[in-house]
C-alpha cells in the first residue's frame, strides 16, 4: 500500500480513499454547513467579476503604491486613496514584502491528502508560505473563521506536496492593503478537522443555524426559509 508522510504531524497515512474536498467548500462549510450543502448541490462556480477585480490588486502592490490619487480613484479599493497608499507603505515594511510582490509561483493548484484548491501565491522561503487573496474586508483582528479553515487546508496541502512542515499561511485583503498571517496552531488545526468531519458526515440538508447576521448575508436564505440581504464578500470567495 502506498504511504506518504503528513509533514504537519510526521505520521504515516495510507493513500487517500475519501473524496478530496476543495478549499472553497471547506471555507463555505465553516461559515454554514447548510449553505455549503446548497452550493454543492448547485455546483456553484467561482467569485463574480467584481470580486476577481479586487483580487487582482494583490498582484499590483508596487504600482498601486506609486499611483496618483486620480488613478487610485478608478481602482476597486475600499479606503481613500491616501489611506490606501499608507496601508501599502505599512505592508512594504513587512519582512515578507519581497515575497508578496515577487512570489515563487502564482495561482497554483495544490492537492493534499484530504483537500485541494488554489493558492494565489507561494512565497519562497524556508519554509515557503501559501497565500489566499480575499476580495472582502478584513476583521479588526486576525481573519474570518472560514478563511482560517481555508488557510489551514492550503498549508496542509502544500505540506503534503512538498513533504515538509508548513507552519503558516497568509490571507491577503488587497482592496484594503492588509495581509494577515494564520499560524497552524492546535486551535486552528482543530477547527479545520471539525469542518472536514462535518462535511464528510453530511447526508441531506443540515439543520438551519440560529445566526441572524449570517442568514441575512446568505444567497440561499429564501430556499432555507429564513429572511434576509448576500454573502460572497463576507466569505472571501
């Protein structure tokens, strides 16, 4: 039997037999299992064009940092031109700035033991660092829970491919000039494992959740039977 090393735990596992999950489906399931069920049923595609426009900003940081107020006014950024330029200046002071603007690879499909999906960038280093580019807004601190789960999935998939430990991943919010780190701690790995188990155990529509804010932002609210407003920006898809 083929065996491979999970570089995050240094244990041996047999080759995967269960269906491989996608990064985006895990992120959606971490947000709401019932929403994940509807999206899988409808085979929902990628982010809408306006979200992709915001994601493309992550590949243009140096030119955006030097852009005039008039030019920045035409870009899909969230803050004012001066505030955005200041955010990029702060980003440029980070140790990983060179990797963010000149990554080892971009738009890479990673396949791990349990899940697969796209890393928008792989930053060179020892160890390398994968990134996910979110078109949405960042929370005040850290990253949103669905994106934490996605970041762990991404790091584990890269670890599986390279057969080495990948202790962290990044989530970029380019419309805000913000980049946040997700460390693979005991807590973040446990959240990932719970989400994987929940997705594997789905057999029919999961029960509705009791969270008005989430339901108000969900595009499946009418089918689900709850009242509401639409979500993709909150999910970071």
